[in-house]
C-alpha cells in the first residue's frame, strides 16, 4: 500500500505542527483512520464523496476546524490531496 501527501497537504501539516499541536495530532489520527479504512477497502464513517466518480472523499477531523480530502481511486494507494484548516481569527 502506497500513501502520499500533496505539497499543499504537507505544508498545512507543517504549519499546524508548529502552531497547533493538538489539532496536528487529531489530524494525523484522522489520516491514520482514513488509511486503515482504505486498506480494508472502505471509507471511514462520515466521509463524503466529492467528485462524480466517487474517487475523491472528504472528512472532518472530529472536534477540530479541519477538513481532509483524499483520492481513493486506486486500491493500492491513498493520496491526501488537500487539508483545509480553518484557523480562528486573531
């Protein structure tokens, strides 16, 4: 099983790890749950398809202002394409 991160997703995770470690931890746990589900041939509860072919899904990180999007069209790999972090305004 191959796993990948887009440059955008990696940049958001890097910023999150520096500025919001609790949110980073919750997001990594969600990425792990998504990967485990994909390896079983499923998607986690609460995931929604976001394209017309059912290859791209998104899922909220529980209790955090974060949305994870991933490509699941290949049964041998999962790629996290976008992580949206809705930071609180200062």
